């Protein structure tokens, strides 16, 4: 499933979309699919959200055989510090590269130094959407955010991830709400819903009938980034 996506996968999305949670689940499941002989790298370029960052799970991911790179941000500096090693996977055609971008169009600025190495033919840009967030609450807002992210990244979004949720209060109807909104977005933009995500331990009423109404691959998630009390 995940190994069939393009070699480089960029995950973007507005604050509260669950982007990082999905990216960490994605890279973990991808590594399980491709095995230990295939190099899998995740770069955390999120300079926007100081709390839910994939590099905070560095040791756990490395134990699974995943290479983790992370930017650092100094409050006294105007720009984030991005390690030069993040360049390598753009050039190394033998590795799978997952990039966790910042939570809005501002968070995509760290990509600027790499744009000369972009080959759209080998890059998927997945926009993770939680339709309960104020900035992506309806189709018009999702499209507006998509265009802002595309302008920041310099690439077109190639797929949506329906990650509509109310954290630990989420039920199947919430995902169906997201399905309705993103289906309209998809009709208007031509961008498909590639994945629909839900946390197995939370969404107790997920059934085969509900899954049949959801677009894309339906992906069960595990909480990696959120503590049990949150």
C-alpha cells in the first residue's frame, strides 16, 4: 500500500490536522512493508508546532530501522537550522523519503534551499485535513489552505488524508463528515482522497459498512505523539 506511493512523500497540513501523527504512523508502516534492507528516512521540518514533532520520537523510530533527521529552531534566530544531511535523500534514489512539513504555509519555508532538487515526478504531497479545525471547516476553506500550502512548497498537492477527529471523542460519523467535505473538495480540484485515517483504540464503531463509505485506503493509526492523558 504505502510502498506504491512516490519515492518522496511530503506531509503538510494546518495546525491541529494530525499531520505528524499520520506521518509517524505512515513511516512506521512503510518500513514494515519494505523491510530492513530498504533505507527509509523521515525528516522533521516542522518549525511551527513545538509540541508534536516527529523528531521527539527519534529513538523509537531508529529502533525500527528508520533514519530520523530533524531541524532545530532558535528563538533568537530568524530562520530554522536545517542539517545538510536532509539533502541526501533527495538525491539518493534508493531510499524512501518522508518529510513532515510545518503546520501552515509559513512552515514550508524550510524547503526553499532544496527546491532545485525537486522532481515532481517522484514527489507526492499529501495534505492532512481535520475538518473540525476552524481553518479547514468546509470545502472553501480547505481549498484556500491547499493553495497557500502549494504556494509555500512550490508543488501541487497530489492527495488528501481525511484525518477528521475530535481526539479521544472521535466516532465513525466524524470521519463520514470529513468524507463529505473532502469529496466536494476532490470534485472541485481533481485531487483525490488518498487515505482516511482513524485511531483504532478510539473509534470503536468502525465497521466494514462504514469503511465502504470512506474514500482511499482506510488506515488504522496508533497514538505515537499524544500522551494518554491528552
